[in-house]
């Protein structure tokens, strides 16, 4: 069982690395935002390789199933679903681009290599992690052998995860081979190793003055359109961008009113008499409550403070409430009081049958045969308890039995399915019991229990505090009136002021974003904003999202690539003014230097001379000045006892005097320097090679048409 838990615990990593996915409903066709009906549009196209919607959806479906198994939750929130699609897309891009490289080079993984990764003297780290005994922290190769020996008897989900693990091992080994090939291509000549050694070890002591750009009043400069165009042409590539949008939007949240709360409370009060008299509390709760009956027995202080004392100091049948708990009105009834252990330990042999939850495609045993097998095993272990572990390995349909001989270790009261849990609670330590659950028949050996404590079972009749349909209609009417006024006035902010609602703004929204402040699931709005027919100034329809009605306005539309001058006029103007400031400061510094040394120039300019010792070429931060790589680079292009011309820095203009400059003494053997530099290059291979391949590939992403 420990191994199964291990594999499950790493399935999240496998999901992210191998990429398998979640199904998505194509809402776009219905709303008119998706591809036109009858027109085939793939989810994407990666360097000429199409990714059909069906292929992508299947990968996402598989990942959804693995996500369920990993988390134990059946419902995936929209945000988690979005992240799964992102993981699948990123992995498919990686698989396709690197796959072409590996295919061209003939890189593969043989059966012998895969066997060595699993069973060899140095197995893959994922194998070591998955088959490490949690009790000892030691890797046990026998667990791998036992696991694979019983592979056909494992749960389908576990078998699927193992196949995923093998796929990951192959891909990881192929990628390692490819990266090693690239890494082996690096060669560092002696001249480069020597240059790098000098850059790291040569030092200089300097004195400098600087004047910051922000200390110069920019209102004295006038920038012509011609100058703006010149600066734009020189710097426009710095502003290359992805497609983005900016929005203004208003929200009309829907909250439960006092009227709604009173109605919910009264509804519970109407059930109080029937709740008091009902004989089958579980059926009653499951029929009329917003939340199902919870059979758990609670110890003192485990219930909410509102009812804990009441339930532990009242007779069975006591009803308390209505009171508010977890955003719901609750009527609580004390159903039962028992002395029960907090935790227990047991072993079991599971006998599945066709139709049970533990059945696999290979299960052929019918209900009667399973019952007879369980009865037979019960008789054997009662007569010979020492055989329980071996019989669990031989007969149990719980895959973990192959590793733990049926031992479930310690579990808390309520952790197991109710029938199993109650059998262990009621049985004595050392006894053998048989019980039927949805998984089949269990032959149980109760091995230990914690001391019993007083516990209570409480039934809760709940009504979630939610707005009524009348409240929804009233808020929708508010949103509709806003939309009507907006059509008349055509001014978003003026209409918002008139209606007393706040306008929120979101900038630089990307096509595959899943985040808008104040909106949890904004994909519908983002799809509208990026629809080709949506123009700047357009207003959206009324969206019903997350218990609120939303109306948006598209305020800015930026296409992918280099923006026009008008789009980044302010940024270009700032660069142009900075250049003017540099020219002005540099001219002042040149005039001051022409009349004297650095100290005299500093005095004339009312600046302070600063010092920095042991400056090295590979430093990026200049002591006393901050990040100034251009200034540091200029220092090592100068001779000792010389003064520089004005240097354009990041934060201001500098003049530097080199007081001392000392070259590093070159070692006779540059092997260490060469290896260090070569290792630096090799360490970048895994990330930078793929990014380089991706940058040179054509990646067409059409996911926003579907999701």
C-alpha cells in the first residue's frame, strides 16, 4: 500500500511532465465566439504539426482522470481545469518540437535501457522515490519486483499511472541523451578560458562622480515628431509584445438579502417537528437537506463551538437551532452517543465480485462465489491466524496486499467506509470478522485500538444561505437598467456614476489568461475581448458569473508584435527626454573636466566624489551607485591614472577615474577555469536549448477559440 501511495503522490509531477488532460465543453460555438460551424480549426499547430481538438481533448480527459485519482475529488474547479489545459499544451509543444530533433538524430531508448532504468544498479530517481519504504527511508528493489509480478491484479488507475511512469522514463532518457549531445558540443579554447579568468580576478580601484537623470528638470526639453520617430526606430524592438486587451467593467453582486435569510430560517422551522419525530434520520436528511447525512461520531471539541457543549450535555433526540454554520442555517439533532476509539488498526483480505467497486475487467467471480470464498477464508484464519498475511497476498483484490500483507496500519474512526469502520469499532482486538461493502467482502483482523472515549453522532438539517430567484431577478434588473442607460449615454464612466457603481480596470489582459481582479472565472469575458468583431469602445452583453452580473467595455486593443509609435508614444518620449538629459549632463561634465581634475569638476558641478575599491569586470552592481554594468565595463577598457569621458549609465551620467588597475596573474594550467566555464554552458542546455528551438518554431495557439 505504501508503494501505491507513493506512485499516487508523484502522479502530479507525472501529469505536469508527461501532459495528459481534461475534457472541455466547446462553449464557443454556442456563443458565436468559436470557429464557424463546418469549418475545421485545430487547437493549435506546432511547426507544421496540427493538434486536432479531439487529440487535445483526449489528453486533457486522461489528465482529468489522473487528477481525480490523485486528489480524491470528483469535481474539478474551473481554475484547476484551466491549469490542466495549460500543462497539456506546454507538454505537447515540448514533445513535438523536441521529438522532431530526437527523430532527426535517431535518439531512442531500447528495452534493455528501460529495464536498466527500473531494475538496474542505479535506477531512475523516480523509481527510487516511488519504491522507498516510508518506515525506513530506504529504497527496496524487491518492492519493484513484487509490484510488477502482481501488475495484472492492480487497480486500472494504478496500472495507468505505471504506464505513464514508463513513458516519462523513456522521454526523460531521450531528452538527457539529446542534451548531452548538445552539451558535448561546447568547447572552451584557452584564450576564452584566460579571458574569463581575467574578468573574474582582475581588480580596479576607482573614483567617480555621477549626476542622476531624475535631478534634471524635463520640462526644459522639447521633443519634435521627427526626433520621436528616430528614437522609435532605434528602440522599438524593446517593446515587442504579445496580443493584449484592456477593459473597464462593472459588477452587480448577488447576495442573500435579509428577506432571503428569514425565508430560509422559517423553512427549517417548518421541518422541526418532522425532524424530531422521524425514525430514520439518515433518509430524512438525505431527502430534505442541502447537505447529505454525515454518520461521523465526534469527540469533545470537534463540533462547532455553537453546539459542542449542547450535544455533549443533552439527551439523545435534542434539537438545537436554527443557527448559522459554514454559510448555512442548521438544525442539529443529537442522534446517538457511544464510547468509541479515536483510532484503530486492522488488516483485511478483500474479495471482489462482478458489480463491486473493486472489480476489474479481469474479475469473473460472482456475488455468491465471493461470499463463499470470504466464508472459507474466515474459517481458515480463525483456525490458523498466522496464515492471514500469506492468504492476503494470495487472495486479496486490494493491490496493496502484495506489499503489506493486508495491513491497513492505523486509521482514524470514520476514515473507512461505514460498514468496515463499524465492524472494527464493534469487534474486539484480535478477533476476525467478515463484512460486506460496496467494494466486495472483507475478511478483517482487528489488531489494535486506542482507548474508547465518549463521542456523539449529530444529524444536521441545512439550508445553504443563497440568494433567492427573486433577489437574482432584482439584481439582474439593475444590470439591465445600467445597460439601457449605457446605450443612451454611450459613456461608461458617466453611466456608472449615475447608477452608483464602481468601475474597475484591468490592463494587459492576455488571450489565455484566467485571472481578472474580482472575477474568479472570467474566460467568457476574455473570449469576448479577443473576438475579432469586438472593437475598442464596444460594450459586452450582461454576463452571469460567480453570483454577479458583469458588463465590460473594451478600452484598448494591442496586437502581437511591435506596437505602433502612437501606442507607445509616452514610453518613446521618455527615452528621447533621457537622451536629451544625457547630452546636457555630459556637456556640463566635459566643460568642468576641461578646467581641472575630477575633484575640481565635482566642486564645479556641486557633486560628491565617491570611491569603489576591488571592482571586478563580472560585477553588475557598482558600490554606491547600484546596477551599472556599462560603467564597470568602461573601467576595464581604461588605463590606470586616466579619467573617462561622460558615461551613459542606467540611473545617471558618470565620470570615472581609474586609480589602480591590476591584472590577474594567469595560472600555468587553465584546466580548472576551462572546466568551470564549460560546465556553466552545459548547465544552461536543458532550459535554453528548448527555448531556442521554440523561438525559432512557428507556434499557432487557437485554444482561446475553444476554451
